[in-house]
C-alpha cells in the first residue's frame, strides 16, 4: 500500500478507528484506489477485505462527477494487477447529483 490511515468519528476513541489503505493514487489524473484494510479473503477473482464496519470495503474515487471510463479502466487494471477482486466494486452514477441535493442529504443525516 502507498499509505495507511485510520478513520473514526471524532467522538470515538482512536482504537475504534477502521484501517484504510491507499493502494494507488494520482493527484494529476484525479483518482485514488482505497481498500478498507488488508485483503484477507481469497476468491477466483482475487483478494478482498472482510465485511462489516471495519476492515472492509474497496473503492475507486475520482475527482470528476461525470464518469471517465478510460480512467476507471486504468484504475481497475492497477487494482487487478495488485491482486484485488474487482467483483467487489459497484458502479455509482453521480452525473445527476447537484450541490443542492448533496446539501439536503447532509442536512437529513
């Protein structure tokens, strides 16, 4: 992993923090591949993290709201080369999201 960090709500003690690994990152291209801790499960498609709150999850983040398929394909190829199971990824369409809808959702939380 290129970097590791622990994340928890500020009201919880740090030993409740979940591990997050930065698998790959490019400021210039605008993407990050993040794993919720070390991959511990093996499958035909590669390795993955567990399930639950901590030590779970796998994401590709991009800076663009509109999908850049070439960038996602590149990030997926990097993750696959590092042994991650890409079947864990779910596509999310954020092209219709607006700042107003985000602020309303944040207010409801």
